[in-house]
C-alpha cells in the first residue's frame, strides 16, 4: 500500500474548490448560483426545471442517491433490491451539465450574506436557495417508540426492517416453543401501513410458510393499529371498505379506534389498555421536520415546517424557496410526492423568472389522485379526471394502474427494468406461487475459535 493511502484528503475551503467555477465555464460572465438542499422529489424537480437556464446549480444532499420512497415497503419485505428504488444523484450530470452534486449536510445559513455553512465548516454562497431537505419519522412523543420500533422512511431503515424480519424468523425456527414465531405490528393505517401489512401477509402465506415449516402458521401474525376508526382516511368510503375487506381476507388483523400509548421491546401498549405482543413493530404513523431546520434561519409553523407563499418563496426572504414535505404553503397541501414535484417545478421556474425579470407564478396544484396497493391483484385508486370527476377503481384494474404509475415514476431505465422484473416475479403468474424473497443480512453462524496450547 502506498503512502498516499494514509494521507488525509484536504477539504476545500470555499465553494470554488468544489469545482463550481468550472461549471458552464464557457460563459464569460459569472452565472447566477442556485443552491438546492435535498435530492428528493422536490429537489430533483427544481433541478430539472433549470436544465436550460443560464445558471450554475449545486445540489446538496446528505446521501449520494435519490430514494423512491413509495416502494420502500417492497425493500422492507424482500420484494425488491435496495438499488432498484435509488438513483445515483451524480447521474444527473449525464444529461444536465449545469448541475454539480455535493455530498454534504446543511448546518446553518446566513441569509443576509446569502451563504450557507455545511457540516465540514465550508461556506457556499448563493444567489438563489431552494430548501427541499425532506422530513423524518414522527413518534409523537410516544414512550419507547424511537427505541423499539422501526420507521420506514429511508432506504437504510427499510433494509433494517428486512434484516430483523429474517433474524427473527431464523430465531423462531430454532425455538422449541410451538408458539414462538413472528408477530408484526404495523402502527398507522395510512397508505404506507396498509401496503407494508399487505406485503407481509402475502410474504407469509405464499413464501415463508413453506420455507419455515418449523413455525406454526398461527405464530406468524400481522396486525395494523390505527387510532381512528377506519384505515386510509383520505380515501372514499367505498375504497376504504374494499381495502379493509382485502386485508382481513389476507389474514391481517385490524385494531381500530385506539392509539399507541407505549412501545416496548416485545409489545405495543394501546391507549385503551390493550397489550399486543410484537416481535417487530413497524412505525408508519406520520412524519415531522428534522430538528436542525430550526438552525437554518427560516420561518416555521408550529409543526416545524417552513412557511412559504404560493410562489414557493420563503416568507420574508426573497430569492429563498422551499418545497416538498418540509414546506407549508397557504394551501396546506398534503405531504405527498405530487405536491413536492409540482412545488419543485414552480420553484425552479420562478428562479428563471427572477433572472429574466418576469413575474412569478403561483403553484396551482393539480391533484391527480391517490392510490394504495394491498397485494397481488388488489389495490385502490382514486383518479381525478378532467372536469373534477373522480374515477374510483379497485381490484386488478387498480393494481395494474398502480404498477404502471410506479414503474414510470422511477428515475432511470435500469431502475424501471429491474423493478418491473422484481414485481413481476413477486406478483405475476405463475411466479407468485413460489416467491423467493430477497433475504436480509442474518448474522453468520461461526464456529468457536480453537484454543491451542501455549
């Protein structure tokens, strides 16, 4: 090994050392510098909206990849590989030369001086700033929830659920107790909770039951806990009823009407006093803004979200924009992918308008509808047709629509092809009869070290 392998890499001292001055170097005049913090749905949309704009773009993200969160539950339940739902952010440079990607973390901002400080203590100046840093799991102060439950908002969290799923199954297979198995409690009856519960139920019935003959069928349970009296509250009553029926048909137990009072290592305690045995607790009950956002000098509402106007500009800070789950506009749009994408597009277009001296446009959100999948050939979809008429579909047709929308929403042809192959082999005929899950990382069984006489 050469000496250079032990030489620490010298960090750059300012934004020029990041190579930003090389971007669009054919222009004699310095181009306006747009800094986008966060590479999620909103951040990617902002960057793409500025593809042909005369600007330099710096995209900053704590991770080197974009995550397609609507399919994370497939990773958590062994249906897809983690790489199927992620996209290398530096891949944007292949088609968009005015973007530069920096793998770092925002620490603070000086908006008067128009610059931000990163975790490595380097400052980057900006002409326009767009904050799209996303959110994290919200435990609502529930005792034990952070310590003993598994959120599913990032790729690493989904992989952690998958790993613990198979660790527990292997442990149960070795147990001499007939009732030792895997009891999963999913907290939250929204789309994410319903989808992960449905996927686990199908995995249990079609894949894991024959693979683990040591585990009695009744010892592998999937339960959903929802504080309200119904699941999927944002959907029409007809669609909620269908989803409820399908989950119960797949052997998922629903505990409705009581919230979670506490999460223990092997149990979930409800507000009505019920104590549910839980070998694995998946938390999908809500999201919140990261704590460090309060250090960024941006106005926040009571929940911590950044306050913006309809033009996506942060209140009181011209030239500073925010979009996605981290922001809240007067319209108070839901924290979903489509509002994030449309908000990011408007932010990017308004930056171009400011550069060109044109009036800004407001976000006029187009609600295309929502959907959720319960399992193979079972989904619900509410599609808003032109004229405002909703089209509500269920069963196999909704499942086909769900499949098409999610495949086409992925970034990059490789992700679309591999994800389609993964979902076909999990749900398609005749593969669904013998599904082989993508297993987690179960600890290796190692023999004891031999002891030699000294």
